[in-house]
C-alpha cells in the first residue's frame, strides 16, 4: 500500500487552466483562500495545505486516480505548498530547467480536472517496504549501548529501514534483532566506549565489515542514581 502524505480537493478552476494544460503542459495550484483575484483565472484552486512529509523524486503526484511519477522537485516547492498551497506542476518529464516553485512530473496526457477531484502526493509502496524513503538503505549506523533499552530499539529501527547496524556494547551477550529480506545487516562488536583503544577497534571492524560509517548514535551510558 502506498502512503498518501498530501491530499486536497479542487474547489474551483480558472478559465485559462485548460489552455495552460494543452499549450504548456502545466497546472498552477493555489489554496483557495490564498489565491489573489488577479491570479485565479490561471489557477486550480483547492482546499488544503496539510503536507505531512518531504516531497522527493520517485514519489507520485495524483490527479484523481491518474498517477504521475515525480521526477524533480524545485527548491521552494515544499515551503510553498505548505504555506500557500501554491506550486506549479509541470508535466515535462523533468526535461529542461528545474524551476524553484515547480514540481516536475512524468510527461504523459493530463486528464481533465474537475471541481471535487482529489489532488494528492504519495510515496510508492515498494519504497516504504525497503526503507529507501528515509535514505537509509545501504547506509551504516553505529549504535553504542545497543544491547538493550533505547539503543536496541534505535538499532532495530535502523535495520527496519534498510541500514546496516554496528551494535556496540559492553555486554558480551549478543542481542537478538528481527530481520526481514529488506532489513540491513547486523555486526555485533563488544566495545567499551570509555576506552579509546576499544572504540578504535570497533571503528576498524565497522569499516572492514560495511566499508564505511554514515551515522553514529552515541547512546551508551549508565544511570547514576
Ligand atoms: N531510560 C531513560 O529514562 C533515560 C533517561 C535519560 C537518559 N537516558 C540515557 O539513554 C541511554 C540509554 O538508556 P537505556 O534506558 O536504554 O539504558 P540501558 O541500561 O537499558 O542500556 C544502556 C546500554 O549501554 C551499555 N553500556 C553502558 N556502558 C557502556 C560502555 N562504557 N560502553 C558500551 N556500552 C555501554 C549497557 O551495557 C546497556 O546495554 C543511556 O545513555 C542513558 O543514560 C535514559
């Protein structure tokens, strides 16, 4: 199942919208209450700005049930959609210049847009399943104090999202983690974070095992009452 993280309903359609679609393969979205009178003729007005994730290439822009893969995301798109419900959607396949307020999506025929239609943005199901949407797939995270408690939960979350995890702990008992086909891999290294030699050994083992370290979660610690 894909994750829908933005949804809005079309409330009004400006008189020039059909021409923009046929001549320039683009639509201009504006949240209804934000659209200035002189701009309304050019815009698709809609009801909502509640954007609950970062828009990124590979996600899906939808007009009703019609899907368009997002190819490029202008630098102001996230902010403008949240603040004004205002972006330009260009159905250009990402060809040409990336404009800061534009979402560039797949180049294919644009359906007629009607009042009441849903416009939405989703993350593809396979990206959720393999963790790529967090950008952690293939990354290496070192989590100290990961044999129990918070550290163990953090290590599990990295694994679930496709990262390889170096589990470091004083505790010599190797903790158990749930793994699936899409999880990262675990390397357990007995480490004392108060001992520089032990930490150096752990870093060497981490790099020998996974090639690099991308993230360190410095969690090990003790509670002194
Ligand atoms: N649990 C809380 O309410 C709470 C509140 C504030 C801060 N913290 C801090 O969060 C961190 C995790 O807390 P937790 O509740 O999961 O604790 P925890 O005791 O369940 O886990 C801590 C882990 O760190 C390991 N560890 C301790 N000293 C180490 C060392 N020198 N080298 C390597 N590993 C070492 C322990 O073996 C243990 O597995 C700790 O730093 C703790 O001080 C926890």
